[in-house]
């Protein structure tokens, strides 16, 4: 782990992000690429760095549940879908579950999906929570790897794939080792987009139905 204190690193990383930069930081799954999600130019930098297809949305991390309204609009969900949402977050947040929801119109178009949705997660990682908090409560967190390459768990692995990052927040090895599961609640029934650390069986047991 970097000898510079985590608090100082978070402060440095947050200033870089506020100035339009992109940083790598640890989460409870893998290292992610963080920028200001409301800055379309910064978001575009991430697509360029990762060589990521432009039609793929970039997920967001929030520092607390109070920050949800800044990035999604729950009222666009049906009553049943909202019930699913509250059931999921009561069980799995903070934790490795990304939930796809209707995007807030304030988010730039290059961040969200063509269907105007965005994946959101409340991570079980203090460093990620504090960094998100330091820039206003919401941060991008697409995986810190080149598109199609292996996910990264250490600053060394991040450096091996990128040479154009503005900063790497060294929080040591990330505690994950497996990607978050992704559930799309804008469909009926909900769709398991990706099975990660939370299994399909666990989700079906909780929700009763899953595409």
C-alpha cells in the first residue's frame, strides 16, 4: 500500500476528478476508473482510455443512499419494480450488487445506455464511499481495465494496462476478486444481466422471479 495516507490520497484524487481528470481507485470488487459523472468530457476520457464501445453505459457508485436521486429516478419504476428495488438494497447494499435503473436526465448522454438507464451500486468499501463523497456523492466506477482484458485488483495491475491515467489511489489489493452481479429492474420480470458474487439462486430466492 502507498505510504501516503489514504485520507491524503482521497483528497488528491478528488481534486483531480473535480478538475476533469480520471483516477483509478479500489472498490469492494475490483479497481475502478473514477471521474465526475456529470462531466461529459471526463466520461469520454474513460471510453478512450478503456477503448470501450460507446454504446456500453458506465456504472456509478454512490457514497450513501441519499445520493440516489442525483443519478436515478425511482418514480419511473412501477410499484412492483420499486418493491423489488427496496427488497434488493435491504439485503445486498452496501455490497456487490449493481442495479440498473432509469437514469436522471442530468446525467450526460454518453454515460447512460441507449434506453436511458444506468447501473448504480452502493459499495461496501470505505475508500470508494469517501472518494465518491469527496466529489459530491456520485462517481463513475467502470472496471479499471482495457476493454476485453482482465479486471485489476492492485495498483500494479492497473499500471500494467494504462499509461494515461491522471492518478492511481493506492488502497492495496481490492477485497473483491469477483465482479458485482447486475440486475436490471426496468424490465418485468427483472433481468440478471451478469451473475457475479451474488448468485442467481440467491436473487431468485429473494425476488421470486428473474429473467
